[in-house]
């Protein structure tokens, strides 16, 4: 049965590759990237174990702990990204529990992440070739570390299986669980600052992680190579005990899920609550705007952008922080926020999927559809852009830069909304279906998605050139008048580009509405 499950995983992988040549290209690039990382790691570890074994142990423990943490978090955050060999599909089959657990665990290693993790674990064990006992202990420790990664991933998915049947949980969990990513920037800044003060901070951090389930297995060969065989064997024992514990927990949750499979719950709502429809005018444009804004608030495929944008801003701030205040590069937050939010509706009809039929059956004019979606995005994009363009120059003491930043940001937002209004009416590509995880990548869609997004970026750059020229003249110190020119041009030119984009996109939508519906219907 274990061999059958592994064979089934390989068949599913093979069939996914047959669906599109772009899928093969994506896997090939991923494999080449992984091989490159493995090669660099192999060379670096062998060099460190020969010259500085203490540093090599620190690097292995920190990298291994990050791998275990990633395997534990990513499957929970991105539930639904890879549902091959989903236990829920075996509910009607009387498969022995031990065989199912072993088959699912080994099947998780079939793929680029699993292969790279396994190869990395074995490479770090072989890197201690100068110490045969370290290699002998490092191989089983590597197996324990890899199995810990796999079982933690499966345990997290199994723990959320019953909750995942709730639509509200699906809508909220992916966004809530990604919020900790906002702390990546502060964490990097803290580690960098602390390391500058005390160069051994990473070594102390590795020493702490080596006594936790995250890094205990990874520290075993390094401990033995450094002469602490007793400590290494104790950590190996602790790693095995932790693996047994999480395996038992996974088995218990899996047994419960197979006996009482998840179901889709429904909830009743009171009548008379129109939501955003009560706050917009009773016109086609207002109805589309209310519907689109509801998507932005309640559909995680949209609302995740509202989390990612501030995350990127926070990461940018902490990435450029020098300890002596914020540098002028933070002034780019305003244009960055405007650019990202305007790009957010470049595939809105693709996200509609079959629901776009409602627009055609009710005879919504194309311009009303385009204007309503742009208006819904502007409801939150405009205040966010204003704040991102005004606050940074005030914080760093450069208020004179506000007109230029405000003009550039508003121009990028308005012209970008206009460009997205054209693109989403003309170009569609596969996106996660309604109810699926926002981070899911539909098979065979990577190539077309990247092409359309690259074209959007290139066209947006060309459209923004009239804004970039006066902004650059101001930045190079040719007079503050160019900042005011940028402000006026951003509002006037951006508004004109928005109106033009709505009209062009509306005409395209009126002319080829049925074709658009057919395209988004088959994008599954």
C-alpha cells in the first residue's frame, strides 16, 4: 500500500506536467535553483567544517531550524496549495493507519521542496567527513530532521482540517497567519544591530535552538565533531522523542478526520442588510463598486493584498534602517503603495470566474463595470496612497518633498487603475478559484501570468514617463517648482489616463464580453 501511494503521487505529478509545457519550465527552473543552492551549500559547509567547525555548526543549526519552521508554517498558511494525496480522499478506503501515515509522509518528499530538504540534510551530515563518528550519527539525525519537517507539515494540515470546512475560517486564516511576516523586517533589523554589537549573537541563538525541536537533530553531527558526543546523543534522543510525539498526534488527528470527515457548514443571515450596496448610488456603476468592494473585504484572494502592501512597506523601512534615522529611500513608499494597489485590479474579471455572467445577463455597460471596479479600489487605495506619500517626508524632516511625492503617487495610482481597467478586460489568466487559497498557483498558468504581468509593468512604465521626468528634475535639485509641476501633472494626467482606461476597457468589454466569460470559465 505504501508503494501504491507513492506511485499515485508520481502519477499525479506526471499528469500535472502534461497539462502545460510551462509547468515543466517552472519545475525545471525550480530544480536548477535548488541545485544551485545545494552546490553553494555543499562548498560552503565543506570549507567551514575544515576551517571553522564551530561556525559550521552554527550555520547548520540556524538553517535547519528555519527549514523545520518553514515546513510547519507554510502548509497551514497555504492550505490548498498542494492537495495531492489529501487524506479526505481516502475516507471510503480501508487503508491501515500505519501504511497510510508512512505513505503520506514519504509522498510529501516527492517534489522540489522535499527533495531539496532531504538532500540538504544528507549533505550537511556528509560535510563532517573528517569526523567519521559525526557522519555516522549525522545520517540518522538527518533522517529524523527530515521526517520531523514532513510530519509537522502534515500535523498542521490535519489539525486545521475540521476548521477548514468553515468558509469563515478559510477567509480569515490565510490572512491572519501571514501577519507574523510583518515581523520579518524588525527581526532582521534587530539581529543585524545585535550582531554588530556582539558578534557571537548568532552562535548563542544557535545554542538555544539546538535544545529545541527546531534544531536539536541538526546539531548532532556538529556536537560530536567538536568533542561533545554525549550532548549530541542526548539531542538525538530528544529529537526522536519529539518525532514520536508529533507522529502520535498526527495519527490521532488523521484517524478522527477519516472517521468524521470535514463538511461544509452553512450559516443563515438576517434579511435587510445590504452592506456596501446601501452606501453606493443605485446605478450600474454603484452596484459594481459595492460588489467589488465586498470582494475586497471578504474574499481572501483580494484582501490578502491589503496585508501584503503594508508588510512590504514595513520590510522596506527596516531593510534600509541604518541606526541613524531613516534614509531618504523611504520616500519611495508612497509610489510603491500606489503602484501595487493599482495593479490589484489587473485581473479582477479572472477572479470573478463564472460570476461575471451576472454582468452580462443584466446588461451592465462596459464603462460602468470598469468605473465601478476602479472606484471600489480607490475607496481604500486613495487614502493609503495619501498617507504613504505624506507621512515619510514629514517623519524624516523633508516636507518640501511632499508635492513631488504626492503628484507621483497619485499619478501612478490613477494611471495604473486606468491601465488595469484595460488589461483585465482584454487579458485573462488562471487564478485561484473562489473559495481556494489565495496563494495557490493553478497548474500551467505561470508562463501566461508572468507574461501578462510583465507587459502591464512595461506599459505602466511608459505611461508614467511624463510623471517621472519632472519628479526626476526635482530630485536632482533643479528647483522646487518641479515638485509642484509633478503634483499638478499627477492629478490632471493621472485622471485623464484613468478616464481613458475606463472608456477603452469598457468598449473592449462591450465588444467581447461573451469571449471574456468563456475565457474565465475555462480557467480552472
